[in-house]
C-alpha cells in the first residue's frame, strides 16, 4: 500500500493482520451437553488376534479416506470416512479422542454411525468438538485400528462478522463461496499421556494436528453445475468425481465457487494456482507471483517445499489462514492491492506461504505456544523482501512491524493475549524482532544452519519451544540469554 494511504486505512489494516483465523466469539457456541452412550449397549465381541505368523503392516502415520458428496446449492455435505490409526503413542489405549469441530455450530454435524474394525459401536460420547470412543479392548502400542464414521454436514452461513468484536468465520458458505476447513473428524495428538484438544478462542488457532495421509474423493450432487474447486493435494479426475491425494499433511481444506477464476504457474515440479473472483485479476496474479517467489526463497533458505501443489484462495471474508498446500487471503487485500509489492497482499502471501514450512512441516501447539510458528512466519516475510525486494526491507519494518509499536512477551498462549491486537503484537511482531536480533547476534551462517536443521529435526513432528532452543544451541556458542530474558516470560535453555 502507498505510504500516503496509511492513516486512512490504519483502522482497517490494524484488523487485517495475516494471523490465521480461528473461531470468533459468535462462532464458538457453548458446547452441547455430553451425549452418553445408551445404557442398553450390547456387548461387543472380543477382538480376534491376528495369527502370530501374520506380519503387521508398518504405518508411519494415520491415513484418512473421505468419500464426499457436496450439494453446493443446498450447502450440505455427506461423508463416508475411514481412518486407519496406528498407535504410535508408545502406550496401550482404551479410548480414542476425535475432534469434530463442525459440532461447535448448532445442527451442523449429524452423525450417522461409527464402526471400529468393522463392528458398529455405540460406546461413544460427544461434547462440543470432542468425540470420545471407548474401545472394547486395549489397542496395543504399534498396532493399527480402523475407524469408520458416516456423517452429514449442514454448512452454516459464514456471514461477515463485526471485525471490531471478533474475526470472521471461514467454515461454511457465503453467497459466492463454499469453504470446508476442519470439516472432518480427526484423531487428535496424544502427547505426554494426554489427548490434546484445546478449547476454541476468539482469535488465534486452538487445534493441534498430527501429520497424516489423505485421499479425498469429491463429487457434486449436480455435476452439470459443479463449481471450480481449490483443494489441498493433487487432483485426479475420475468418471464422476475428483480424487485428491496428499501425504504427510496436517489438514485437508477445500474451497469451491462458480465464480472462481484461476491462474497457475510452475516452480520446479510444484503447481501453484491462484483462485480469485472477477475484477480481482491483478491481485490474483500478484498473489500468485509473490507465492511462487516465496516458495523459491524459502526452499533455498529453509529446505524443500513438501508437496506437488499449492492453492492460493481469495476468501470471501477478511482474513487469512493456512492449511496444507492451501491458504486463504483476505478479499480486502485484493481490493486494496495497488500494483506494487509494498502492500498487504504481498507480505501476507509470503507469510502464509511460510506456514508450509512452519506449521505444515514443523508443527507446534498453536494454542499454548503459538509463537513457535507465527514468529517464524512473520520473520519469513522479512526474508522474502530482502531476497526479492531488498529496497523495501526498511519499508516492511516500518509499515508491518513498527507501525503497531509491539509490546509484550512472545511466548504467551492464545488465552492470555488480552485481545487480538496485543496478542498479534507480541506473538508475531515481537517474535520477528527477537529473530532479527538473534540473527544479528549469531550471524547468517549459524542462523540459516539452525533453521535448516530445525526443519530436518522437526519435520512431521509437533515441536515445542524447548526443541526450538535446544536445536538453536547446537548451532551457536553465542550468548543470547539476554534476548531470551527480554522477549520471553519463560527461560529456555
């Protein structure tokens, strides 16, 4: 954005930081009361052990297969889902905890049935976004269980919220777009003996994801009027449907619209596509260019991009959000695009692209330690500008970071942010300032060697702040303890 527009747009821009949206105040109804399992639940047959000479297949991560039918005009989705879940926890389990985020919206999620290893079960309970399944016998460490879930979704109308109170909803539909985000049940991580499923909050993200493989088949109730679809994963056209596959991914997201226009480019073997609405072609092309440049820069600085596709989607709402091989950009970023790289559309595209490294490959607890990915993604914007538009680095610091006069400790949970602006100032912008001072202290060679090793050691895992500083200490002997005391409320070694 041009500098002379700053003051006229300050109020709008202060609300449109590239943080990634979560459920808003109106998006998070009180959880429904728990649904107990029926008292007359029949006894389930005991599981027949496999013969001792039958090899057990080794799985690195869970596999999700979703056969999905979408009625675009009725705003409904029916799904037959199969989860192959390998017990990699190191513990035997007698319960599974599954997130069903659509159940946070009244009447949005309707469960048809659940089967465990081919046997229907009613020994489960639902409370808000949490589905607990009691297993008939312990699931040994290293073994695999099959969970089949049939359900329907009635999508909520994602009407624009008052940005002065909360952030807009993404899951649901608008007059010209359908969005499926966090729309399928998934087994939550099991960490330190506990299932990790945090409560939603007014800003930030509350979900934590294990890496998994996805195979999603999508067909529309009326193929003749089917919309254009943007989705995580590589599409394969079939007779009456499209099959998407993606491996070692944190999520599977989908957006559909009959109004989408599409532009694509290739970076090596990666197909990058930009989906935008009519009259926003300039912004759509700019988002595509910035994303392609960021993929190249981050691939060189951090390590390779992990997938074969990447979708950039203009959201029919004012927010940005990352998913696997997929991210949204706010419609106002497109509307305010001024034809130069000195604008929100460009640096938010770089930010969300960076999440394909810091979130997608190296995940963290987004509710309790959101800085672990958000600080790195905010600072990755600076790395993008110094690599592609070095003359704009000072502008970026002034306009993106210093404009807000950020304060606060970097390592606050989302629940202690004291509002959207104080939270992002601390977690994103103070985090970027810390990383800049750290880089100056230890030097570029050690800084980038650390980030590359951090990616290697953390790829496919859920890391912590302690992991961040442990790996950092392996790449420098410089004393940065004063920076930790200055920017963090906790002391990390």
